[in-house]
C-alpha cells in the first residue's frame, strides 16, 4: 500500500513514516519544508515539497504516486496560529479541507487526521471527571476551534461520500527534540536532564497533565490508518494522567541527580487533565506501557543522538 503522510518529515510524521515502512508500505512524505534527514535512513520513502493550501498539488501527488490512504499532520501550531490568523485559516481550515476534497475526488476512502485535546477547552467545564468523546466541546483558542471545525467537516464527508475519516484527539505529546507547541517544554526538560543539565517545568507542582509519548502517538496513527474497520469518527488518544510533581518524581527515579525546578507562578494549562481513553483501548486493543518506560526511551534516544 502507498500512504501519503502530510507533515511526514515532522516530529510525529517521521516516526509514523518509519512505522509504515516497518509494516512493508511505501510512504510519500509531503511537507512545505521537508526535513530530508529525518527519513533518509528509510527505504521505500519519497519526499515531496508541497503546500496543502494548493489542492492541485495534493491531487498531483496522489495521482503520480498511486496513493491509497492519507494521514494529515500538516498544521500551524500555537503560538503561531494565534499570531498569524490568516495563515492559520489557510492551512488549518482550507488546507485540511483540501485534503478531504482531494481524497474524495481521487476515490480515496480512508483519511486520518490530527485533532487535539484542546477541543474540550477547560477541565472546569466538566467538573472533576474524565471527559469522553461524547461530551460537548468548548475550545478556547483559534487552534482548537479550527480542530473542532475539522472534525465537523470530516463527519460531513463521511456522511455524504461514505468515506472513513477518523480524527485523533491527541493529548500533550512529549518526545526528544520537540520544539513547537505549548507543551513542548515537557520534552525539552527530559532532553536537558538526560544530558545532565537542569530543567524548569513550565508549570506548578500541582498542575495536572495528560501526556503521551511521540512513538505511542505515531503507533496510534498507524493503527487508525491501517485498521480494516473503525467504529467511531473521533478518538481520545491514550495518555498518562499525573501531576507535574509526579512526573518529576518518575524522572528522578531514573535520573537521581536530576535538577528539576517548577514555575509556581504558572497559570493553569488551557486543557483538560482527566479523560477517558476507553474507546480507543476497546476498538483498537491498545494500551500504554508504564510511564517509566516512556521516560527511559526518551533518555536513551537523547543520549544515543548525543553520542553519535
């Protein structure tokens, strides 16, 4: 199978590309500014420079490469999406819709896309209980409102054209080398600690977090793309739920000398911190490993890259 991954050389996309290749699929990585080095070690990968805001380039890539399925990870993240409103509309609304429409025109029935934890808004809207995919959503930012609109349009394409377009509401993604997004500090902190440097958590000790590792996120996207059948249009991702203090304690258990500080003046994070992943666990038969394993994988990768 040939799979088009938009944003395929990015933070999540490059790891997703690797998983598809490991399963024997051909991958077309489509990026506005491709990072060729991220996928240079993989066979069966073609990298194209392209822009999702131009539907003709999407159609051309699908035709030339005989694409059968698509995953869209191309998006403008905060804070850029809050600062460059017109660009965010072009990429996050029209760009996503171009993907849906190009797939429809070319007869592709399966498109997977990234939604966000942020569509729910604040935990206070739900009280002290886990949110589920059946709950109403109250997005707080341009970025999260655009994610919710993507979900609305995906459902319309599914209803009208019998397509399968699942969205993954992703928790805060952590992993080595993450530089973009409001939760990127989580990955940067472990990057620094793995190299013996101090780190400051951009949160209070009592701040509750929902975290998922980048490799586990990529695995979920791969499963959503390749599963023969799916029962739902949106899924909450798997995630670890813990406080910043508990997260720090888990890190210190593996790095006893870790110098970790907190920002006790930080405001509440603008996301929920309690949610149910029962739907994805049941439908896709997926579970997360212990969080200590996630942290150790992160540390090992940072040190491996540093020593190479």
